[in-house]
C-alpha cells in the first residue's frame, strides 16, 4: 500500500502532552528542524511542528489520527508544495513522464551519515513544482534546504536510504570502496518507489554497470549522467538528501556537545580534536567517516 501524508492543526501548547503519549506507546522519538518532536511507530511517522502543523505519514494516517486524537479524515488537509520562485531546476523530459530521481549527500563530509534520497514525480507533480524553489541543493543555503526539504517530504513520494557513521565505517572496512556502498543505497531507495517501466535518473558516480547490477531484476528505464540535478526529480532528491544529512549532523552535534562542521576542511579538524578530547578516540567512529584523511591528521590510524 502506498504511503500517504495527512496534516492537521494541533496547537503547539499540546506538544508535551502528545509527546508523552507517544513515548508511552513506545514510539521512537527524535528531534527535527522546526519541530517540537519527530516520532515513528505503529506504521506511521509523526512530526509536530512549532507552527502547530501535525503531520502523519504512513499507510493509514487517518486511522492513527482517529485513535490518537479523535480526529476523522474530514479534518485533514494536504499541505501545499513550496511556493514558486525563479531559478528552479528544469525537467523537460521528466515533465512528460513519471520520473524517479536519485541523489546523495554526505559523501564529502567527514562527520555525519551518507544519505541517498529518491523522489518520484508524476507529470502533475512536476507541473506543480516547476519554476518553484526546488533546485540542486548545492545552489541553496542550509536554511532553504531544511525548509524546502521538509515541504517536499510532506508532498512528494520519496524514499531515503542512509548509513550512519558506525554502519558506514563497518561497510567501508568490508568493501574498501565508496562506490559499491552508494550503488547499494541508491538501489534500495529506487526499489521502494519503482513501478514497471518507470524512468529513473541518477547522478552518475561510477561506472554505469555498478548501479545496473545493484538494480538487476527491477523493471525500470535507468539513465545515469553527470549534472543530473538539472532534472527536477533529481534536484528534489538532492534537497531531501541534504536536508536529512543536515538534520542528522545537528542531532549528532547536540548528542555529543560538539559543533560538528560540514565538509572536510580545517573547521572539521578543529571539531575532531575537540571531540577526541571530550569523548576519546574510540568514540570517533560514532560521528565520523574514519577513512578520511582527517583521521590521520589527528595522529590516529583508521579504527
């Protein structure tokens, strides 16, 4: 059954009460940008935003709302996609047929996870997003990525595949190469959205045969090319992937009380030294991709 999203207004003043009830029901609780809390359990994902928006995503969001809040589906309304603006990604081919686009974030960042996102846009969705704020995430600031990414997740079919640092380090130690890891994550995300014969566009990161092998047996029309973010579906995937990366990096920074910088430059080295001072070298693999040269700069071998 397809995942659906329902949004209702619930005053932020009820946040603590509702969060407590979700904890009692053994939901997984996390923080999220601009949200009072994020929770997952019982087949749904729930986000209660500071604005009062209560977003439920899952196969039967109305059933959860009725059981949890006593609300029926008539009280629910879909959110709107990001407002149009100039300079958005073009998608001439994707605008004519349903297209799945995929992109990744975090592969050049020492701290934080490796995230792959896939987005499926029908011609109708492409039309709604055309000339809007969706573009290659590298052309957007972090604030815009967080805002537009959250809006996209509430409005478009998508899938996210992610390796947090401990899993990333274990897998990299096994395969010794980033590209097979990326291919596996892209394949996982695409498989969640695929339908027979659908067009799939991925920003090329390795030999084309690698991803085709990972997607063997899936009936799709796969295209891999450089600068694929010019496709609206790929641009949307890039925004969601980066939004998820930024949210994860913020969560790790708060958990370990260290401002974990993006990228792999000098601010990252400073943050890594502070992290090791506070938590010890053995904990570095909880937040960092250990095969980066930044680890050697600390005087540590890859652990």
